[in-house]
C-alpha cells in the first residue's frame, strides 16, 4: 500500500472525484474503478500483463506479499481490468497490507 501523502498527491494531480478520493484513501477497490485509481490505492504492481481481446484491452496486475524473516510462501494477488476499468480481483485478502473489498461500481 502506498503512503497517504502519495495518495493525496495523486488525487490532487488528477482531479479525482470525491467518491474515488474516498476509496483511494481508504484502500478500497470497486468494480468499474479506473485502473490508475486502483494502482494509486494499492501501489505499483509486481507485474502487469496486457492482452487484447474482442472486448478490448485486458490487464492483469499482480501483487505479492512482502517477504518475511522466516521466508517461505509469499501469497500473490491479482487485479483484473478491461478497457482501463477494474472488473475483479482475487486473493487480496491473502496479503496483509491490503484491506480492499468489493464495492459495486456505478
């Protein structure tokens, strides 16, 4: 998760709506959220995969848990977007620094 001052800087620079500003600051995703807002919310992904389909461009943003001193398994989570809007995510609850949850998009 990125620091609050970085989130505030992103919000001001991009003239983000009040609704999306709230989601970004709270670390929440919702379906239909612009993918750049999701990145501002969660931070830069470990990896981004892009593919083109008849429905448009699809992105898969991959995040990984921070390594612990004990080593071992580090869970991964994915955020999916089509045409620059978040469509779904999986396993964010497996990464302790993320508090994202489903919000219906409007």
